[in-house]
C-alpha cells in the first residue's frame, strides 16, 4: 500500500490511542472545513489521509479491545463524508467527538 503518511506508518503504534485519535480528528476537521468552503478536492484528500490513519490505528495491536468503536467510527465517517449520511451525523457532532481525544492527548 502506498501511504501518504509514510513517516508515521512505522511509528504509529508508539502513539497512545488518544494521540492516534487526535491525529485522525485533525484530518477529519480539515475535511469538514474544506467541504464547508466548497473545496471538495482538498476535503477528499484530508478524508483519505484520515482513513489511512484509521487503517494504522486498526492495525495497532494495542487497540484490539477498541476495534469495535474504531471500526464503527470509520463506518460513520465514510457515511458522513462520502456517503448519504444515513446516520444523520453533523459537523458539530464530529468536532465534539474528536475534541475529547485532543484534550486527553494533551493531558
């Protein structure tokens, strides 16, 4: 697989789950912000980077007990940013979700 975050591919498992999720959240917030500015290309690119980071997070063995939440989050994000939003997510919902990981990673 050709990774955009090649430097993270080998070191991702050294981050805590809070740091991993905060990094994913940064890309998702970028995707949302670009979508709201009607720059769908940049939004798509940020979303693809987020999916890559989610892939790393799922592959990290220390997150085995969190796989259900991580994979459900991935499903909901795909629905929200690339699907029909059948789960009725919102920008605010995702910002609040990822903000908590950002806060936890900084403590």
